[in-house]
C-alpha cells in the first residue's frame, strides 16, 4: 500500500481555504502545526510537504522547491498582523511575540526599524494581549490571535498595511514547499485544485467558523470580510513581495544571504533506487 503524502498545515482561519479540498483526499495525510513547527517538521522529514513562512523557506531554500500558483498573501491590512503599544511607539524597548510566527517577528523588526527607527528587544511570551503587554512595552499579534483582538485594537499598527505602503508590494504569509524528490506533479495539481475549491467556498468557511469556540461573537460577515483580505494564488507580484522581504531580512542581518526562489518545474523526479 502506498504511503500517503504527509502535509504540514496551519491551524489559522486564513489558511483554511487552502486545505478545504484536502480533507479526506486520497493522496494526503493532514497534520497541523503552528507555522514555525511546520518548518521544523519539514526539515526533520516528519512531513513531506509543508506550508512554511518566508523566513523558514529562506533558511532551507537550497533544499526546497516551491509549489507554484498556491500561496497565502495580502496587499491590504485587514488587521491580520498587528503591533499593540502599552504607551507610544517611541517608548517601545521590548516587544512580546509568539515565536511560532517567525516571519512576522522579522517583519515587525524591519518595520519598527525602517519606519520608527527603534529596535526593541524580542520577548517570547505565551498568552493573550493583556499578558503580553504585562511583559513588554508592545505586543505582536498574528493571524487568529490578531483577529480575536480586532474589536479592541484601537491604535494598533497594522504591519501588512505598513509593509505595502513602504514597498508597494504584497506580503507573503506562507507557501507550500518540499524537497524536490518528495514532490510529484499529482501533488502539485491536487494542492492547486484545493486552492480553487477553497477560494470558491469562502462564505461557507466563514459560516462554519462563526460563533465557534475559536471565534465566539464573530458573525459570518465579519469573518468573510477578514478572509477577503487574503489571496491564495502566487502571481509574479507575490513572488516579488517575497523577494523584497528576503532582501530586507538580509539588510537587517537576519539572513546570511538572499535565497533563490525555486518553483517546481512540473516534471516528476526520477525514482530513488537506493
């Protein structure tokens, strides 16, 4: 019996349109992890294809290929990545973060340096916004955590909105990646088809999440509006946004070099006979 291809997926609502058509798929076994953990699982061969962040791709780019035409990116804010301040932005010396969102931590460092000329010390904190602001001058919220606080965000800085204003390019949240020997055209086609199915069912996905334990008090319309801020293909403008993020990360000494973006060429690799 052929082993199912193990997919490393994310739990966030924004990712759900990409996995909508993968539940029960005959090719795949779905595993769910926070973003940084997915990258570790891919690196350790515990998943075959992983949805990983831009910074995690850069760190392993020499061994990975990217699934074309599928991604998660945005070019409008939507309050999906926000920094909340205890007082004013110029007083920020420490920034509380969830380390699971490595790319967004780097994004926050880049924007706070470029736009506000500050370089806060990163403080890993597990907890809600109140807990994070009790440990640091500011707090970074990403994905579902940012969404749940959106009603009380006040003067929070929307990092995606700021990134787009700064670069005139979208921000890429994640991409499907694999070692080339683990990727087949049938996998790529299935992931692309799942994206098409999922993006046609945004209203259903929002309705299923509305009022759930994860999103109590959120209406279908509210969650649909949130999901509408994201795009799920991977056009040239998103690739350029990905490259620009890597350039900034290199300039800020996060990366030792600027990675190449290698897209799957559409030809199945030869079988490994060893």
